[in-house]
C-alpha cells in the first residue's frame, strides 16, 4: 500500500493527526493507496512555511525563479511515462490520453509561466508633462489554489505555475479523489530545487482542508476550479474577508452544428468534444444542436462513431473510454440518465453501466450515451452532468439556436460548426460563453483569457490574466512640475 504525504516547508510529511483516507483505482474499483486526511493544523503549518518563504522568494530575481520553474517543467517531461501511468490509475482515464494531453500540458503550464514572467511588464501613464504614473505589480503573499479531479496535474499546475512565477508562496489542495500526481509532483519540486515553503501541498477532504485554506486569514487570494456549488460556498467565506477570488466553475456547453458545415469534421470532432475523458472535461459540449436539414445525417454518423468507441482497460492502447472517476460519480451520472428517461428522452446510444471482465469487473464504466427528444429547458438540458452523456436536438433558425444555447445558468464554452464565416462570427458574438470555438474544439493557446461567464465563474486564467490575478497593482504618481 502506498502512503501519500503532504509537502510542507520543503519536506514530505504525514498528516499531523496521523489519519489517512482510502484512495481508489476507479478502473478496478479497489483501494490502492492512502491519502493524508489532513486538517486545519496541516494548513496552518503550510501557511507558516509559506509566510516565512515569501520574502526571499518574492525578492529573488525573476530570472532565478524562472530557471527553477524551467527545471520543474523539464522534470515533468522527463517523467512523462510514470506520471501518465499514475494519472491513469488514479483517475480512470485512458493512459494514451494522459500521455498525450494531461502530462505534456502540465509541463507546458510550468514552462509557459517560467518564461511569461520574464516578459511581464508593468504600465506607465504620463500626464502630459505634469506628472507620471507607474504601476508596480507586487506578488500578493500567501495564496490558496484548489483544484478538481478531472484533469488532476493539468489543472493543478495551471494554477500554481503563475502564482509561484509571480513571486507568491502557495498552499495548494488537489482533489482528494485524484491526489497521486500532485504527490509525485512534490517530489519533482524537491529535485528541481524549489526553496522550502514556496509550494506547500496539503492533501485531504474539501470541506476540511479546502475550507481551512479558504477561511485562513493569512491566505489573501484563492484560485479555485471545481463545481459551481463549491465555488459559491468558497465565495461566501472569502468575499467578506475581501480575498481576491478566481473561480473556474461548471459548464453546460452548446455545440451548434449548421447545415453548411464540413459534416465529417463536425462529427469526428463532436465525438471528442462529447466523450473525451469520459465527458469529464468542463469544456465538453454536452448539448448538441443540429440544423434540421442535416439532423438525420449528423445523428446517423455520430451514433455510428460512438458505437465504435472501445470501453475498456485504461492501460490498453486501443481503449477510447476508460472509467469514470468514482463509484459516487458513476451513480450520479446513471441517475442523470434515468432522469432524462423520466423527462421523456430517448436513449439512441449507450445508457448503461458496463461491467468488464476479470479484475476490471468492479470498475466504474459507463457507455457513451446520446439522448434525443428532450426540450431545451428540461433539467437534463440545464444541469451539468459531467460524464459521458450528451443530448442532441434539431433547430430551424439562428435565433432559435441562440435562445437554446444561452438558456442555461452556465456560460463556459461553446462550439460553432459552419463554413459561413460571417455567420460564425455573428453567432459567436451573441453567445453568452467565455470561450467560443469555431470549427474546432479544445484548441488552446495558453496566452488567451480562459474562463466562463454567469455561473461558470468569475475572472480569467491564462496568459497575463493569471499574472494580473496573482499580483496586486500599486500606482505610484510622481508630480514633475
Ligand atoms: P468540487 O467542487 O467538488 O471540488 C473541487 C475542489 O474543491 C476539490 O479539491 C475539492 O476537494 C474542493 N472542495 C470541496 N468542498 C470544498 C469546500 N467546502 N471548500 C473548499 N474546497 C472544497 O468539483 P469536482 O472535483 O467534482 O470537479 C468537477 C467540477 O469542476 C465540475 O463542475 C466541472 O465543470 C468543474 N471544472 C471546471 C473547470 C473550469 O475551468 N471552469 C475545469 C475543470 C472542472 P475534494 O475533492 O477533496 O472534495
């Protein structure tokens, strides 16, 4: 049995209370490691370490901070195989996906901010000879980073990289459901020579460790990615304490397919945008709207392709669909499928749990599921499912599909498929989402603002936006006449 440890003040250490939690391998439904069941005392130790590291880290020339982060990015890349295997075992995702997406992107996140900080310049505003203002961008101090289970190391590093690059010290909590790669990452931080206390990783439950981070008076900014409900809980605590908050929350993303699209591309990309990572990506398009003239053709091609997806052992290179992350999550997704049926939906593909053979028999597998015949405003089309389940519906006009697309409380991402670029740009501007992809999905440039509107979040990550978040601007005005 592997026992994970917290990473506090540059040391790997067990939780102060000595308690551990079971960590499951979702592909087999078995416990394979133990996670620290940390509490307030560990968070307090992490804050003390972060505070004492802050002065020297924030005053270190950015070139030196950059060098350490570049080393860390290189170490992730060098350990691609073992990190990808760990991510797949911990999360249930296909090993091929972890190798191609999760771990390379974690290395890119660190590498990106290692160099971004070298190009980050502050502003100056001249007052026509009367004076000049310049803006200092100071690191905030000790910041909290809380991340979810769907893209564990990918989203964990997406937060801590800009925080550390900007000169802050971090107390971070990965999801208790997928803590393994954050633990392995802490060992790489030691190897890279990250000074003690700059990054502290406290493992444990959200309502204990996450809440202790959120309410700690000396943690002055919180960057959170996770569910909308949890985001609201965090905001309730953090707002009256006047903490800076960045919230990346849930989504219910529309995928709009016009009759004049490149149908083959729209179908094959929609397979990924619906079911990549078993549909457990906040950016997955879970509501597919298809213009009437091609509705039947799209449906036929889409269902055919979905039926070819291989559900199986995440370590098998032929597997397209691994396990969902936990037994609880599997039950939640299956309950959502039942609700869709109660609401009058017709399952046109999938709809069931899959029981595999041998030691995978207790794993948490669900067929990729397509549901037809539901109104745009039913619960299934309004609430986030976050699993391998999509709905499909026809539309007649642009006005109608805009109404459908914008009808949810969420506003994270959307996709538009059309060869008519005038229409694409017009529609993109009218969609209430922070991100719009035209004729593609999940094409990412790390310099662009990333985040959602409405209940999908507050603030933006990515590029200099994240460095703005993790610094406090101070304007200095000099009168020169
Ligand atoms: P949760 O909100 O359940 O958890 C996210 C993190 O918050 C976990 O580390 C969790 O810990 C922690 N947490 C839970 N309760 C509290 C609390 N009271 N105070 C502080 N922290 C807490 O989300 P999931 O992990 O289930 O992730 C799935 C959700 O994340 C989906 O809604 C998805 O859309 C969203 N998401 C959004 C993204 C975006 O960029 N907008 C990207 C990826 C996912 P623990 O796991 O231990 O409970």
